[in-house]
C-alpha cells in the first residue's frame, strides 16, 4: 500500500461506492468520488467529488490525467433487474463503460484497477450448488452477459497490456447505509427496513429461493484486501468467486423473528423470480481463500443482529 496514491472511484454514490469510498478515505489521502448523481451526507463532506459519466471517454481521461490518478475502482453499472427493463442501457453502461476505463487506464499507465463482477455471470446450466471458480457459464440476463464479457475483457487487458486488473464476483450485498441499486437480491435489504418499520414484509422472491449473499463490511474489507495483496498472489484475472453465506427469504425471516418475534413474511414473486432461479445457490470460493487469503466474518444471524441494530425504526423502505 502507498497511501500517497490518488484513487478514483467511479459510481461512488451507489450501494457499494458510498461505503467503499469512505473506507478508502481512511487509507488514502486523495480519493476522488465520481458519479452521475450528487453525493450526500458524509460522502459529500469527506472529500473531492466530480460529476463523471463513464461513457464520456475524454472526460474520464482528462480527470485521470489532471489528478494523477494511480488506482481506479470502477463500480458504475446497471444491475440485473433494472437491466432487464432496459437492456440497451445496461449493455452500454456495463460494456462501453468498462472498455473506456480499461483503455484509459492502460494508456495512462495507472497502477491498479478494481472492477466487480457478480454471481450473475452464471446461468441455468451452471452447477447450482457450490459453484466452482471455473465451470459452465451461460448467463441469461443482459447484466450477466455484460459481466461475463467484462471478465473476459479484464483478463485480456492483463494478458495483452499488463494492466493490473483485479476482480471478485460479489454475491447479493446487504447494507443499511445505502439502498440497493436495482438488483434481484435487493429483497434481502428491503426486508430489514420493513421489519423495523412495519413488522412485516412481502417478498418478491419465493420462500425457498436460495441465493449467495454477503454483508457489506465483509465485501468492503475483502475488496480492499484483494487490492492490497502482492501482485504475485493474484492468479485469476477474470474474477474470483467469493462467498460468505447462502439463504432464502424464509430463512432470513426466521433470523429476523429471533430478534423481532412478531415479524411476518408473505411471498408475491415477480419477474425477478426467474432471474434468481438462473443463479447459483451457493459458491465455492476456495481459490480466493488460497490465493490471497479471502475470508468472511458474518453469517446470517450475525448480520441480522447488526442490521436490526443499525436500520432506523420508522424509516421508509427504499
Ligand atoms: P448501484 O446501482 O447502487 O450504484 C451504481 C452507481 O453507478 C450509481 O450511483 C449510478 O448513479 C452510477 N452510474 C450509473 N451509470 C453511470 C455512468 N454512466 N457514469 C457514472 N456513474 C454511473 O450499484 P452497486 O450495488 O453499488 O454496484 C456496484 C458494482 O458492484 C456494479 O458493477 C455491480 O454490478 C457490482 N455488484 C453489486 C452487487 C450488489 O449486490 N450490490 C453484487 C454483485 C456485483
Ligand atoms: C443483482 O441482484 O443484480 C446484484 C448482483 C448479485 O449482481 N445484487
């Protein structure tokens, strides 16, 4: 780690970016947050913000050069549920945005790039349980297709241009600070807000739909650890499987009932059910554990306790 590095975060106002940027500001003096939308609260107060559309290659190159940026975290994307409603936008932002970042990063010679992939790169023909690092990948959402292609582009830039790109396939991420960004796993965020507000929740996924999930503090710590790991430890340049827990809506409700005994759940599955059914139930992350020491801290009950302590009572669900 070199704390004098200048770090650029693209998509800094989203669910991950608004926490990751603050964590990076604890380590690095210069962390520039960028997004299409304006930051709020601590994110706004704590450092430099620039409005950036990642589809604008010239603006991106200028920003990186003017500020002598040495590391980039490129988070801007259109997630699975929003992507199915607007496939053109999802393809443009996820693919062209990544290509712009890869091109500019390699031309300017930045030191390291982080770009997240997702469990959505897997599809209905992938082994659903304990999905291996290397396996069949036939995603059937535009989000998954764009992320799978993105993984290949990242590996290509490492192979051909020696660009130090690092990536993990995040599972569904759960946090209390920023709402979900239009994903299929967002029910597992909303349920905690509704539990505190109303004591009940209607899930848009069916009771037994099991998906890999992770609490945000594990995801943030793991991301920074991946980026701080010595280069020789990073052997996978597409994206690493990482995992911490898997659960279905019934099980998360049972976990909430241990803290809020009267909590009630009902189920009205919508179009997101099909997306969820195409994804793995659980992930084998042994390669990440072996290569760079990935490990998780939170299981379902530990996350539930922490979420319910922090989600304010009476706050509307996002
Ligand atoms: P999010 O939707 O909450 O945030 C994305 C941010 O990108 C938003 O603030 C949005 O304004 C910004 N953005 C969109 N288009 C842009 C553009 N053209 N230029 C600049 N900024 C733009 O998403 P998130 O949950 O924070 O996800 C961040 C990344 O992590 C994404 O690449 C996503 O695919 C990946 N990921 C997230 C999860 C999860 O559960 N949150 C899981 C797997 C992977
Ligand atoms: C989504 O549901 O789209 C995201 C993801 C798993 O990539 N949370």
